[in-house]
């Protein structure tokens, strides 16, 4: 029975029994060898407080209790140190989440300011474009409109859709690469690089004297807009399966705040007359981007230790192709070490996410046109609508989703509820003739999307090793960007071909498909 004693066990025995080193050596030999000498064992019994006839046990018992007290004190101290260390880790994780949350708010307040300005921007460049790019693109869009029989007054819809799809397409190409780079070099340097790129895009926008420079600004912004996917990776770094939903919900709350305040500020800029709003809105976004760079550089602490990083990017050419090839993306080829079963589940989840965002983004993009043509909303009315949506989303994600701490089954059930809410929401938005019906649909829309997106992302982040989380969530964001690159164009054509009612009814009913797909996950 003594053969399994380790060195530390012998040290403890020596300490408790007071055995000199030379006797300890003899005792160890006798015990592990199977023979116990009587005198030695008696000495051990005496020193450990065993009662004897001559009463020596009383003295040794007192000594033993003293020694045991010391051991207990050491054990208690160790437990206190472990609790203290755990508390420090939790504080650091919470601090990291807050830093990322505030960084995203700064970013999104600048990003969303342009949303209600697109019609005014297009009108501005239709009158002031020395590059000749605007009339060239307009002629292509007009030809497409004529081939579909779409009225000429709707050309701005497809024109804006092309710009929005271009931005999302660039995100689709850049997000997986950004995530993979962060897995090798760390989150902070790559995050900082994306923030610098965003600031450069706003600087170009502020200096955009013609439409070509403005398009270049959108290209730079789309190509460097990888900070959101990195934010998901950071939240994964500092959370576990029981707290990951909270981190994802914090990102959702940041989006809600940005989409609540940003469009309202943009609408206010659009009321500045024909010239003043243009440089003011761009400079506003640039100032926020520069403040974000400084804030993140000072307050963020690297969340991915060097020991957890990947050693290299692997074969750069083949891996780069895997990160932008849709077939490889949908099969998550770049994520190594997954079992066949786990990869199959992740692929199912990816297809659900893509189809949901394909439908969602297309209907989301045309929402402003529905309210404009059916309810005569101007830019301020739409700003109030976005504010309402943002408040509902923030309340849902901040008050409910972030409190979800259970496992994957709870996340799946919550995502299911979100998907089911999307079906009546889009039908109501499409067919309603009154503000009551419209806002009822918008409420369901805000709650459903607030439940669906963070829960699906949290489910995806449960897969793969820690060293591949950045790559996985980069691919995840890229799938979303690909859906957003296709959805607005397809839905815009359907909107003007079938009308708002049929487009939204069919879109809402189509949400049943990703719901059915999710049941097999």
C-alpha cells in the first residue's frame, strides 16, 4: 500500500513524524520493500500521536495537532491565493470586455452616420462629380433597370445596393484573413491595423471632392473593416462556454447603441443645407476613429497569449484560397483538428447563419424604401425608426441575451425563438398600411434578430481549439459578409419586380427554411 507514495508524501510524513533524514531513508526502504521494522514503525506511531502505555502519546499528539494546524493553514492560504487569482482573472476579463465594447461603440457611431446620408450623397455627386465615374455607373444601372422594366425614379435603390454590396464583398474577402493573422500575431496589433484603415477611409471621405475618391474611401473601409470579427475573437478568448453568450450579447448591444444614435446624427447632418453637412459628417466620423485608435492602444491588453497562438499562417497561398473560396468557407477547411461529427455540425450551423443573413440583410436593406414609399417617411422619420429599433435591440440583448449562461441547448432554443419571430415580423412590415402595424412588425424584427445573431455566433465559437478561434470567427463573419453582399441586390430586384408586399411576405415565409435546418444541429 505504500508503494505509490511520492516524494512530497515522504516529505510530509517526515515533517509530521519528525524523522531524521537518515532514518527516513531506512523507513522508506522498509516500507516500499514490503518489510516493516518494529522499532521504526513504533517511532512513527509515537511521533504521529498514537496512544501508548507510558503516556508519551499525549505529548506527541499535541505536537501532531500543531503540525496538522500548520498544514491546514498552508492549505487555507493556498485556497485563498487560488480564489484571489481567480478573482483577478475575472476582473481582467471583464475589463477586456468593457474595452472592446466601448471601442465598438466609437467605431459604430462613425460607421452608421452615413446610413441616412446615402440618398443625399448620391444626389450631391450627381451634381458634383469631376471624375466621370458617377455618370458611367449610372448608365450601367439604368440599362439594368430598363431590362427589368423598373421605373427610372428607382435607380438610386439599385445604385445604393451596388455600393452596399461592394462594401460587404470586401468584408467577405478580408475578415478571414484578418482573423487568421490575429491567431498568429495576436489580437491587438491586427485590431489596431484595422482601426487605422477605418480612419484612413474616413479621411478619404472627408477629402472626397469627386465620386471616385468617395468610392475609394468605401473600398478602403470595406477592406479594413475587420475589427468586428476580431471583437468576437477577443470575447471568445476571455470567456468560456458558460459566459460566451454574455460576451456576444455585449457586441450586439454595441451595435444597437451605434444604430440607435449614429443614424440620428447622420439625419441631423443632412439638415445642414446643401454643403455644410458633407465635410462635417466625414470629419465627425474621422475624429471618432482617431479617438478609437488612441483609446484601444492605451487600454487594451492582449487577450491571446503567445503560448496559445498558431506558429505560422501555414501555406500562405493555399490557406488564403481556403479563406476566400466559398466552398472551403462553408466546409470550414481552415479549421484543423475537428472530428468528422464536429465539422458536420459546424457546417450545418454555417449554412443556417448564411441563409438567415441572406434573407435578413436583403429585407433590412430595403426597409428604408418601404417606409419611404408606403408611409412617406423622410430622413428624420427614418432616424426615429432606427432609434426605436436600436433601443429594442439594446434592451433585448443587454437585459436578456447576455444573461444566458447555460450550454448549447439553451443557445439553440433561444436562436429558434428568434427565427420564429422573424416570420411574422417581415410579413407585418410588408403588408401594414398603418404605423401601428409597421411598428409591431419592427418590434418583432428587433427582438428576433437580437436573439438570433449572438446566439448562433456563440454556438459557432464553441467549436475548434483556442488557437483557431480567430480563424473560425473570421470565417463566420465572412459568411455573413457574403450573405450581405448578395442579399441586398437580390431583394432589391425582387422588391421592385413584385412590390413590397409580396417581397416581404415571401421573405418572411422563407425564414422557415433556416429554422428547419437549425433543428438538425
